[in-house]
C-alpha cells in the first residue's frame, strides 16, 4: 500500500497571481510550473495582447489577464476583474523589469531622466502600485514575492543602471510589510538572483560575458539555474516560510564569497603580464 503524498508547500487549492511570464525560459514560468505541480491555481498577468498571443501554446487554457503596469488604467482593470470574479489571492509573483538602452550600455552618469524614471516605474514602483490596487483581494496571510538581484552594491557595467532600480525594489519590501501590517499579515520578500540564462538577460550588452565569468567565480563551477531561483520563490510563497518577511534571499550559488578565487586571480594577473 502506497503512502499518501505529503503537500510540503501547502499550496494546494491556493490561488497565485503570476506577473511577468514572457516565454518558457522566464523565471515567472518556472515558478508557475512548481506551484501548479503543488496544486495551486495560477492566474497569469502579461503585459500585452501580443504577449498573450505568443504564449497561447505555452499557457493553453489557463486564465490570462493583460496588464501593462506602466498604465494605471490597466492595473485598475486587473483589480476590477479579479474583484468581479471574487478571487482571493494567496500569493503574488512580481517578475517584472524593464530598462531602455537605445544606444547600448553607457556610463551610469549618462543615464537620462526618461530612462531612469521609466525603469523605476515599471521595475520597482509597480510592485507597490499593484499591491495597493489588490489589497482587498489578498488573503490575510498572503505572500508577495518579487525577483531582485544578488547584489545592488556591485557596480557591474553589464547591468547598466538597473542595480539602483533593484535597490529601490528591495527597500520597498520593508515599507510594504510595515504598511500592510496595519490591516493584514501579508508578507513581502524578494529572491535576489545571481546571473541567469534568460531571454531577457541575453539581450543586455555584455551580459553573456559576465555570465561566463560568474561560472568561473562560483565555487561549484556552474551558474545559478532558473529552477533554483524558482524553487526559492515557491518556498517564499508557501506557508512554510510564514516567519520570513521584508527579506531578500540571495540565490547566487556562493558567487559573492569567491571573487578572489586563486585561479581567477591568476588568470587576470597572467593576462596583465602578457
């Protein structure tokens, strides 16, 4: 006689809203696969009608709502539609980021006001804006998870001006937790991911070289997998992480402890000599 399965994550029957699926390589899609396999009901939010059409084969008959967070009216429409359907949200995944590099990566001090404000609106403020719009839809103990980066203090040129944007996103977690605590127990956390091989990252000038370098620095010799980030996000969405809030959980496979790896240092110093 087989033993009954054990629902470790406790997500069975819960409703999770996932924002930001772009394709099958997306972190958001990997998170969706995990929570669906745990029995959760996932509602997808994508930025455009064309994105919904491109995902038709991947998402099949799943519920998909179009919401471009750059437009307040669409955020309001998302909230109104969920209210009309009487949806209670037990978890929200915010996997949304955008930065415009029309001339490629330039020195940070040349970042324009338009570039910076658009990036912070879409990539950081949207978390606060969406959560405010959905505050009446959240279960009392809902969990909100966003996707950050493993460090916002490293001036990586290949990431352009996004590190300060992600720093603002990370700081928002504490303030959202505090303000929501006045009427709920909603938790806000981030998965601070190391360099990942995604379609979005591949389009950033210089990113591929940084990714290859990361593999040299990471103690185990291989980069962080998207599924590793997704697994951490699924845990943060679950009641199993009920004591964790206003935190950024770093998932970088130890990259940040190994920048002075002897082999890497030797390779650089040898190159300087040559």
